[in-house]
């Protein structure tokens, strides 16, 4: 499988990711979030204002996502394909989030229980760069334009 195809598949198929944000002092903060890809360069997350990572994104949209291929029993996670996405997050206005809501809830139906709570909102993460580790010594970096190209 080509690197670009693997990168796109990981983005499209991985349901959860580690989200890295920057706290107000500039320190790193990492958490786990559910994700849904609109495209290889647009990822949707549903976040609560009560969460520290959401407050971080509201202050500074610079973020990173780590998506990892699922492991089989006993498989070394460091041997699995994984991709780190460098992105910028922007809160989506509730008046225009119907499309993202539908996309996200198709991927994560259980989120329907809390998606409409007042403290929850959708963010669109615009990917600027993707760093793929496909296996030992198989490392590639792609621009957003390369991820989108057919």
C-alpha cells in the first residue's frame, strides 16, 4: 500500500485519537478524543467546554492528533502504522453545525446522548501536515495539498 493511501485510510477509518493542545502557559496537554473525518484535511471533534483541552483550543487553536492503527492481541503498538496530524482547530457555530453533527453522529452514535448539551460543541481541525510512520524505517511527511490530491 502506498504511503499516501495508508495516510488517508488511517485518517478516514480511525475512530479515536490522542489530541495534543497547548495550555495558556504554552505547556503541552494530551487527551483522548473521538474523531470523524470530513476529508483527509478536515477532522471533526465534539468537545465539552468543561474539558481542559477545549479551553486550551479556545485560547490557541494549534493542535496535533495522533491516530494509531488498532492492535491485535499481543501486538507491539510501536510496530503499527500511525499518523500525526498538525492542525488548527476552530469552533463551529451551532447555527451551522448540522452537517458536522450528522457526520460525527454517524461515526459515533453514542454521542447523541450528549451532543446537544449546552457545554458541547463541534470543532473543525484543519490539517496542515501529516507525518506517517508506516513501519520501521517507513516514514513520510505529507502536506495538506498532497493529502487532498487524487
